[in-house]
């Protein structure tokens, strides 16, 4: 099956939507955990990534801006966007190693999983399908 540019963009937009919905679910469902579990989670020490407010703000602000640029570049089939998407994925994976325990609902986790699967599809299509030719222009 030959995928079109419009179909590629739909997959990219669905990736972004799934991630945003996951964030929204996390914000609105954070009070839905049993009190004992929420208290135990709150007592865990913060990761070194989140210890300094300004460090966290700068680090995640920069990553957020780079991610927005990546999405725009992929949507417009820019050559640099493929590499940027790979590097930001690696950086996020490395940061997750130092994040520590995570408490999230199954719905939030499902949204993130769908978003990550769609990102994998976007990267695979951007490098290993006829769509990759559009990134070479």
C-alpha cells in the first residue's frame, strides 16, 4: 500500500493528539488514586531532574520548543525534521531513565502508548517508505 502525504500527516497529527490527551487525562485524573497510594507516591524523593525549578524549566522548555519545531518540520516534510525527531526521542528516553517511579492511570498510559506507537510509525514512514523521498527535496 502506498501512503500519501496526507495520510502521513494524519498519523503525525494523531500522534500529537494522543500525547496531548494523555497529558490532559493525567491532569484531570490525578485525584482519582486511592489516598494511601497517592500519599506513598507523594513521599518519594524527587528525581534530580526536578530538584531545581529553573533547571527543570529550562530543560523541559527547551525540549518542548524543539518538539514543536520537530512536529512542524515533519508536517512540512523538512529534511532536518527526521533527524530531530530521532534525537528528541533518544533524549526523552534517556531522561525517562532518571525520572523515577511514575503513577498514572491506565487511560493516561494508553494515550501515551498510542502516541509512541504512532511516533514509531511516523519515523518508519519518514525513513523507509516512498514518503521518504518528500523529505529529500
